C-alpha cells in the first residue's frame, strides 16, 4: 500500500505543471546531452530502428494487432539510387544542401497560407527536421514535440554531414503500412534493390511521403500521379549533379 501511494505521488509530481516549471532547465540539459550522445554514437554506424518505428510497433500491439510488423533494411547512401536521393530533395526540401536545418522562407509561406486557409494545413519541415522527428521524437501536433524538434534539428545539423542526414532519412522514412526505409520499399513495391530504382519509381515513392498510409504506391490516386509528374519535372530542373552540393 505504501509503495502504491509513493508511485501515485511520483506520477502526480511528474504531470504537475509546477514541477515542470521548476525542473525544465534540468530536463532540457539532460535532453540535449542525450541527443548529443545519440548523434555522436550513430554518426557513422547503421541505425537499427527509429523512435517512430517503435511508436508504430508498440501502438499496434496495444491495439491488439499482433500481425503488424515493422519492416526495414538498412543500406548505405551509395546503395541508394541517385534518382531516389534527388527525388526526396525535389519533393520535400529543395534547399536541403544549403540551409542549416530550417527553411525560413517556406515557414513564412506556410504560416501565411495556414492563416488564410481553412482547409489542409501546409507544413514546412525540412529533411533535417523530419529526420530528427522520425529518429528521436514522435509524430503528432503538439507544442512540446515542436519545441524539442528545434534543438534536435540544430544538433543534427551540427553533428552530421548532409549526406549522413539524407542517408538516415531515406532509411527510416515510412513508405507504407509497416514499410520503413527505401530499401524495404523498393523490394516490396518494385521487387528490386534501392540502387536500381528508376527516375519514375523514385518519384512515385517520394510522392507518397506526406502520408504513406493514405497515399498508395501500389494503387496511386490521381493526386499521387500528378505529384509524381511534378517531382520528375523538379528533378529534371535540378539535375542529377545537384547532389554534388551535398559533398
């Protein structure tokens, strides 16, 4: 009984606003240190899983879905088609080689759009931000997650090269229900390794990235096909040599 009371007291303290106000500096320092150590540790070695993969797997288990399985196969950037590398940059973050984690022009445009629009919210997350979120945080609209995403992205940009960020992004991004990473996606959808993806196939995979559960690679909607065509056009405008800027 005494242990139960102690546990309840500890939980109440954890969720107490007063406690957070009193200890936020200590929590922030520990968070930064943990992120720094994590990024240092995985600066070069393959990353076996991401926080979002864990979130998805555990979430399905808690819902009683024991058939769901996260599928992921790590490959180095050299074993990923240059078309695929260019496709995600063209689709998600064309300033990726030059920015320092944040595209402030895109953020400003998204803010103005969302102020006026009552429809779909437009995002402005860079590849670096998405990598930080998928790797170390969780999905969902919350100020806490957004607040943690900023320093995590900054540390990511400071500690890793652009090539490493892109490599990790392509290995942990979700391309379908339980399908994580471009190697697993390429083998599942096209029965080939990621290094052999064509321009059209790469653009199709990149087209579903905003929401790979709603947008399908196997049965692409008219919107997905239109997005695929737009990505191909952007890829041609940028040119394959655009990837040299990552060096």
